[in-house]
C-alpha cells in the first residue's frame, strides 16, 4: 500500500494510568474494521526495558507472546481479541528498543559523526518504527503508553506531534482518553483533571480531536459542553466511556455515541455503515447463560488479575460459546497447604497456569495431586504441565525427589530440565539467557497430536499450531519410563527434536497438561478448543457430583 495514503489515529492518556487505553484503542479498531477498513494497532511503551519479558507480572501484568515470538505488552492481547489482524514484533516497541537501535547506528557510523540527540535522531527512529508497524493497513491506531506529562513519554509524544505536522490533519487524528472522577461527597462529576491533562498535551503541540472520558457515572450535557469549551474540541467529539461489566460491550458503547463515524469524518474516509452484529450476538450469549461453573486458578500472581489476563479471557470465551458463566477463583499457591486444601472441594475444575521460579510450587503440586486423585478436571499450562509431570513422577512413578532443575539443581530425577542449544529446533526464536546459558523457545510452533488421545478428539486434527514461551522442557530421556508408569504423551513437536508438547492421564476423565500457551490464540469469536473442552468437562464433573450427592442423601 502507498505510504502516502495511510491514516493514523493516535491514542494518548491523561490523569491516571490503567484507565483502559488498550481496550479503547482495540474497540475503536474493531468499529473501523466493521466498516470494512483494514486496520492494525501499534503500542508504544515508554519504559527503558527492551521488552516486558524480564518484568514481574505483578508489576506489569502478563507477557503476551505473538506468533513471530515477540514478548509484548498485554494490550496486544486485547488487540488480537478485538480485530482479525495478528500482531507481531513490529506492533509493540519500547524506549529501550529505540535507544538500543539508535546507539547501534551511532556505533556503526550511520550518523557520520553527528551529535546524536533526542530530536531529531530518537524521534525520527520512533516515526520510522511507527511507519513499519503500520504495514499495509489503511488505518493504524497508535497507543502511547503512560500519561501525558510523564517524562518518559515525551519523545513519543514529540514524534506523533511531528507526524501530524508531516502528514497533515486529514491523515492523522488525536484521541485523548482521560479519567473524569465523580466525587461522592459532593455528588458531582469533576472535569478539572481532564482540562489540565488536555492543557498539558496542548503545551507540547498536541490538540486532541476527540476526547474519550473514562468515568463511573454518565456524562451529562452540561459537563460535555464544559469539556468541549475548555478542551477546545467539538461537543460531539466528547465521548463518555462509563464502566461496563464486560470489555466486549465497549465497541457498542462507543459506536452509539458516533465515535467511529467521527473518526472516519476526521480522516476523510467514506465507508460502509458499521456492522456490530458479531458483538451483539456475543453480548446476548454472555448475558443469557444456562449453566455456571467454578474454576480454581492456582497460581502465585493471583493478587493482580492482569497477570493471567489471557487465561481469564480464554475461559470467558469458552463459557460464552457453551452458554456457561465461568466463575474464576484465584487461589494463592503460596498459601495452599494440607490444612486448607478443602478450598478446592467446591470447585468444578482446577487450572494451574504458567510461571517461573520456585515460589508457590508446593501449593501447585498439592492442587495437581488433589485433581489427579479426586478425578477432578485439571488443566496445566506450560509450567503447570511441567509440575503435573513432576507430581506424577513423584507420586505415581515412585521417583521420590523428582523435580525440575529450575527448582532443584541437584535433584536425583530431573524430569524437567533446561532446553539445550543443541536441542533447540532451527525454526525457534531463541533468546540467550545470560544467567543459565539456556534458550527461550518463543512463538508459534507446530506439533503432532497422537491419534488415540483426548487432545486429538479436542482439536479434531493430527496437527496444530500454538504459541510457546518456555526455557525448560520435560527431559526426553525420562519419557519412556513415564509412559510405562501410565502417563500418555499426547503431542510432540513436529520437528525431529520431538519436544514433549502435551501429556494426559489415561484413567482420568479430563487431565491435560500442555507446554504451549493456548490462551494466546483464543478470541471471543473463536475460543481455543482446549478451553472449551475444559469448561465442558467442568460441567460434566459438576453434574456427576450433584448426582452423587443426591444418591447419598437418598
């Protein structure tokens, strides 16, 4: 596509962080896509880390992995769940990546001995990365992380100001998302914080074209006119985004106020009318459940819901399509012990998600043993699968002390160990680990499914493609003995290195561990089949338990 015909929508934030810029950006992208416009999104993160791969999930939330192996901000998960375009390395970049690239160019002599400065060198680099991220999209929505006024965000804001200057008003649109608080004591909506936020943006040369007000109470006409007047935007361009009980209601909320029509007008786009039937059907199903299930999520990052964002959303997607309300109960694995294991009694199924490190491991192992011995549906993802293998090795195969070398370097039965460089397949995205000299297996990899397995029944085919993010693997030399003890290896990597990709228990109603992350490929329209089957198994277990209880009472 001719770069001169591309359009850009820049989304900035004000007053406070974590007010939903990612969902707002994804929702607007969904509205534009529903009009037949080819869209994509780019997230600019102002932190100096190269990527979030080494950041704590408790601080930053989950790391979302793209098909091409990029470790990215969790907002890219929202993007993929709301639009059809797939994200990749070029759709998310950080201050750290920009400076790293500029410094590498300086060392190569690309700047011919010039003094390297924020303007123009850093801002030019940012602009070039934005254009690369746009690809062949007709409209690219660019979300700037943080809030206006942050010192970290200034180079990004300067870069998008320059893009407006370079391309003109018909090719660019500025959308500012700001928090508008409601003071309970005064019984009033307060517009002053947003006024100051817009003033801050205007001082650096960014005049918002559209103002989206994130708020708990509906915006009244008097406040709308006040914001329009003091923020220098049209009254119709002040959009109220009130709290909703589902993020999938946001596209409809914004559409009813004409946001997509307004943006198309600003960009000079003539399009078809938006078709929100997909979202309307989704919301109808979500609000008309016929069943309800309780899922225990046993992890160590449960104090922050964003730490397992994609897993939570994938469970919701599966529930929507089988008309089941999914209640997820986060259980801190550090606090789970023999004295309180009964908290799992009322659960219909147990899920142990991914993670790194030894903290909380014993609680996860107890939950896995509980699910295995009580025949309760169990789903282990990545580290959850590795621990399922560890628990099986200890308590079924009889290898006392079996462990992962991540947890115990001198274990006598290292059933899980680091992926060696020799075993890493040639198609992997390999990330050197300075501390362990290991590699990280990232991105989408194809695997072969065993014909007689439950996994084969779930996927309905002999091969599948899912995304990975792991440094450890089930140690290949232990697989034959684990199989003899009753563990089924239900999937291997499609290459000749034969990574163990999934395990099952043959004599259990539903016990599956997968090395990959199926949550990353789940969307509201197409839930991942593993999550759907898991929720169906939870419903079956629930009905069976009720029948047993009735029989006891009788």
